[in-house]
């Protein structure tokens, strides 16, 4: 038999733009508030029942290595959909638990089974390539009752890009079988010569089973309960298949892995239970999205569309988490160094020294139907890689790791000068090399995100405002590392180049008329005179002069940008402003976090407080207290919450880490490994938090528990516990 084909649809970008990777929205994902689980290279998107319901445009499914291995799973009671009682994902993201009951079930016109008689509890989790589920069924009827509990299932083996809307000219071939009386195997022979297999096993043996369904005929006495186990294992080319009897063993292993991940991180408690819940959710989402690689932990970008390695996303997430978990930064640096481009490959936008943008493992990427197997089309990941290396060293003093990475850092610096600045004007630009690559290659990479004041789209090569800041910060950080390793002359050269870039940047990118840095320079070196949040990244990077930083800070915190929930990507006065757009008027939490860190760098603590308060208030209206990838940029209205964006990823790694970055910005938290000091520079606590307790905060070989209390506008600090000779210093 052929594998079940995915729904046919063709993505049509707005304005007729040539954007092959536009994600069409036929329904709002957040409207359904799906439940997400992830472990390693597997993730699942379920509805509140714990089902996978296939509808056009919806991302629901069980995915492994960028392929949807299961496109439908439904539980029925006597062929009827159960009623939902409750549904939640545990705060640590290990278990999805759905409480269900039967509807009124009639037979021959008579009520045979009143509603709320049968209680069904579904508990499911993911672990090492399999989805494990326990279904506990209990009867509360006064008499013995017999029900048929049925599982329907299907697999389309759609590549993630097919799910996103891409139509393929040809697909592989699928088969299905029941090799034993409690197992169904759904297989797909891909055009990439990979045999993908979904093995569904049941315990105990179903009363009826075929390649589309399995049914249990249950006779239940009053108060009697039974447990059924289902394991859905996904593999390529005959990997080891788990069995359903391993449910409790694997659940224990999953929890132990979570504990091991938690042990390496500091923890935070606060006097505000809602804020503590937000921080716990942030850390839990990180722990779910992080994947252990041979190079160390790497946070995958987000569910559902970006559950894979992204260079920029991984770097920025690591930056935000650096104060609480430096191991993530080390893992990200080592992974990206191992996959750094070595040759010129226009089809993949690769050049020697360039840092990976995206890495995919699916059939379409392997066959070259999409260019994202190893794709390098981002202009900012390379300088940000160097910045992260410098930040990691400043945080840890781990010179051994930096020495091992030094050839990669040098290669990245060489890419900046040789390939990044093609025309020698002192600025780093981008232009798509491959016909199928991304047109825009900064973090705002949608087709219409870089434009002129009159709304005309900019043509390349394009030099982005924030990228020049990243290059400046890369050279400053690389100079420190070079001097530590023993290359003093190189350090001096890098410092000189950074100073020259800063002077050139101020002269060309600053617009007195806008009171802001321009968004970009186009291919003719004409400024895109647009007020955009990108200018705030110049503060994060430290390239902005103090005078201009103050003007940018006031502008971003003014009426045109600040919604009350956060800072928009562009001001509402701009030609392409649309609060419902992806990049032209929406609010991106990670964008706000980098701006907040920049505001803190220049001492604008009141602005940081205000920004933090707005984003915290936004989370009070969000499912599971989780910040999504982005939300709409409508102005805050009393007694209402923020407006959601229809296809935003949630959870998203760099959005999830935002509360931790904002807390760092408020506290002015810095580290000096040379003196083993944890420093709090002019710390402030937002009005919604009276106390913050940070446990097991590490500097060198020392760990400390630190309590901070707000007293009006001041903060008092106490070290409650100290292991080692580390010190704490506060500057008021």
C-alpha cells in the first residue's frame, strides 16, 4: 500500500513575493492551544484529548528527525469521541495528562451509558525515539458495563516541509503489517533510500487489531479499573524498538535525565508565585528543547516548525542562559564549530568560516529539495558565534575550551573580513547565493522585513544595522581572547578595527532625522530610513555612542514602539507597519530581551523595569505561563490580554529564556572569573517582585545561594550559603 499522503496545499506568500519557505496559516495554532512534548530528535503536537487529529494546515503529529511518523491517533469509546475533563502538561514538561469521560451513549433509542460514567486518564511522554502512553480506565457505574475502547491511527510520513505546505513531485512508498497480534508496523521507503518505520505495540493484546485500528473490549465491574499501555516507536533503517512494558522504566529514566540537567543549573525562587511559575516554565521549556549531542547540550529552536539546530537561535538562547547555565554555551560553541563551513558552496550559502544557520535530517533536505541539510544563509550567526565565545570565557575562565575553539574563531573572523565585507566598505552585507536560499538573512528573515521609508523592499547586498554591532562586539571579544591565548599583536589589531568600525557606523548609520540608527543600507548604499527595533541591538552590542544610545532608548520606550506588552519590531509610523505581521510590527520576546540587556549596559534601569513589567504582565494571559515566539503588536487595552500570532512556535527556545535574561538585566548581574566575583551593578527588582533567591550560582569552583530584597528603589543582598572562596560584590 502507499503511505498516506499529506494534505496538498501550496504556500502563497503575501504580495506575490518569491518566498518559497513562507508558512501558510489556515488556522491559528494558539487558538487550539496544542500540547507539545519533546525529547531528543522526537517531538509531538497533540490536542487536549492527547489525540493527533489530522486537519489541513495543522502541525499535529508525532515527529522524528524532521518526518511525521504518526499523523493520526484517536481514542474512541463505543465509536464516540470522549468528553474532555482536563488537560495539562506537567510543569517540568515530562508528562501530558488528559482526563476524559464518556458522552451519553444511546443504543436503539435508549440511553445505554450515561455520560460521566467511565473515567479515562491518558498519561504520555517521549523518551529516546518512542512515545509511551498509559491509559487508565475506571467505571463508576453501579452495574457491570462493557465498552469498546478503540484506537485509530495513521502515518503519512510527511517531511516537515510538506506539513508546512510544500508539494512534492514524487514520494516514496508505504506499507503496513501486523507481524504479531499486539503490534502494528507502518513503514515508508523514502526516495532517499531510508526505511522509516512506526511500530505501535499494545499491552495487553487488543481484542481486535488491524493496520488502521486496535480495539479493547472491556467489561468493568463497579469501581474497577484497568491499565492499557501503548508504545509508538519511530526508527530509521532498523533502529532498536522499545516495548510497551517499559513505560515505568523509561519514565523513571526520563525523570533522572531531567534531574541531571537541573543539577548543572542555578535555580531561582521569588516572592511572587506567578513570576516563580514563569521562571520554572522557562527552565522546563529549555530542558525539553535541549538535545544532548556528542558536542554537548544544544537547544533546538522551537516546536513545531523549528525543532532542530539553528545557529542564531542556539547562540542567542545560550547568551540568555549563560549566567544560569554556562554548559549550554559550551555545547553550542562546540557543535557549531564542528559544523562550520569549510568550502564555498553557493547552493547552501556556505563559505569558509561561516557558521551554520539551519540543519535538517528529513527526506527533502537529504534529496536537496530544500537547501537546509546544512544551510549557512544567516549573516549574523558568524559574528554572534565569536561574541558568545567571548561571553563564555568571561563567565567561566575556561581557556582550554577557547584554545580548542580558536581555529574556528579565527576562521569566523576571516569570514567577516573576506566574505562578509565583499566590497570592502567596512560593513558586513548579505545577498543570497543559491537560488533556493533565504532572501533576507538577518533575524528578521521574512521577504518584506527590510524596506525603505516609502515601503519599497530593499535590494541587496544589504548591510543590517544590528549586524555591524555584532561584528564590533565580535572583534572586541576576540581581542580579549587573543590576548589571553598570547596573540597580543592580533588583539591590538582587532581593537583598532573595532574602533574604526564604530566610528564608521556612527557616521553612516545614524539618522538625526529619525533620532535612531537606520534599519539597513541597501545594495546602492542607500539608507533604509526606518525606525526599527534592530537599533536596540546596537546597544546590546555596545557599538552605540552614549549620546545616541540615550536617544534610541527613549525612542524604543516611546509611544511608537512600546505597546504596554513589549517593544514592536518597527514603529507604528512606518510604511509597512502591521501589528499582525511576522516582522513588521509584532512583539518578539527575544528581541525585547536583547534590547533590555542593551539598556542595562548603558544604565537605563528604569526602562528595563518598565519593559520587564510589560512582558511579565503578558505572560499572565498565556497558556502554561509560556512566552511564544512572538505575539501581535496591538496596543495594550485595560482588562484585556495581548493578541496572539496565529502560527507562532510555542515553546520557542529564545523566547523561553527571556525571563532569565530580563532578570539578569534588572540585577546588573556580571561575572569576573579572574577574581572569582559575582557582581551586581546597580541592581533593581521590578515592582512585582519583593525577593529573589538564587540557589547554587556558580563562579569558578564556588557555589553560592544569594538572597536579594527590594527596599523601595534599592536592593539589599545577603549570601545565605557559600561553597568555595567566591565573592559577591554589589555596586549601588
